[in-house]
C-alpha cells in the first residue's frame, strides 16, 4: 500500500530552536493532516489543511498545503521540551484511492539533544 | 465526553487463540477505522466503516474481521492469532472521511 514520504525520520531539538518537517507523495491529495503522538497514547490532531496553498497556524505550529497538492510542511517555532514525540502527516487522495481513507507517513521522531 | 474508548489496553495471546478488541465512540461519528502501528511503519489501515451496517477492507485486512451493528461500536476480531499480529492497534472515528480522525489510546497486543 502507498505511504507518504515523511522526512526527516528523526531529529534532535534544543529548547528554543525552530523545527521543520515535510511530507511528499506521488499522488495528489485533497486533505493534509498533521498529528502528534506521545508515548503510550494515540495520535492527536494538530492541524488540518483542505486547500492548496493554505497556511494554517495553531500556536507555535504552522503547516502548509503545498501548491502542487503533493506535499505539506510543518514548522514548530521556539521549541519547548514538551514538543518531543512522534509527528505524523496524513493525507486523503483526491482520486478516491485508498477508499478515500487517510494514508499516513512513517513519522518524524523529535527528541531532546543530549 | 469520553471520545474514543478502546479495551483492553494490553493483551497477551497464544498463537491460534481468538479475541475481540473493543472500540466505542460517543461523538455520533459515522466514520470509524482500525489501524495497526508497527515500529517504523506508521499507521496502516485494517478495516473501516462509513456507517452502521457498512464495512470495508483497508490495506492489511487479512486475519481480521469487523462488524458495525451500531454507530457507537466497531469491534475488531482476530480469528486465529499469529505472532505477526503483535502490534499496537488504534481505533479512530470521524464525522467524515476528509475530517480529522479522533484516535483512541490503543491496545497493545502480544502474540506468543
């Protein structure tokens, strides 16, 4: 089955740093979602994007729906320790593929720099 | 407001045993899905439902059955557990396919 290409796979953050991650696909999507998962918990929705070019913020988080509709970006500004966790992108294909359900990336794991 | 409730939180099965993972939501969502999460694999769709009485297969349906007799409940049945089914299972629900899904806290299943 198709999965989104999410990068980087992991990264280390120092408090106060800005963080960027992205997802790309060979297919066109009509919805992009960004989730965060804490250890032992289910993913929690952070931001939803429904329109090409859309830029949406949620506090220190900003996400963009790529103009080509094949990618999306998530930025975290001025990171804090509670930002650690796994971030997943998810998308819904515009051609009805995958039965219209969400396709998930493999996640970006944020850890604190030792 | 409980959201999506999954039971049990942990389960150990012997190969060949069967069991049902329970999922209930109290948000009157039409869409419900089951995913499994394996290390480095992200979330993969097992089965989904777009309303009571309607179910369909996702990406990895083999070895699993589902039914949707009510809007609230969407149980996942393992017919004959295999070690390859060791995973974390998440149930999720949504108002509609393109809206954000709300996830439960997961069931951690080990098959020995």
